[in-house]
C-alpha cells in the first residue's frame, strides 16, 4: 500500500478516536460508540492489506 494512503488511514483513525473521546464528554456519548470500532478498523486496515499482499 502506498505510504501516503497508509498515513491517511492512520490519520482518519486518530480523528475517529479523538471524536469518540470528545463525544464521551460532550452530548451524552452515544455517537462515540460507533466511532471506536470505525477507528479500530481504520487503524488495522493497512496491516491487513500488507498481510494480504504478502500472503497472495
């Protein structure tokens, strides 16, 4: 995977985690429940892609 694209995935994951953390403090935190799994998926996708390229 292109390093710039990997950076964008990690940046999006950090933004999701930041929004989830801020949402827990402001407004009741219901939206933050969906942002944590999305952040984890974005964080792990580059590693999953690299493993898939190496495997096949």
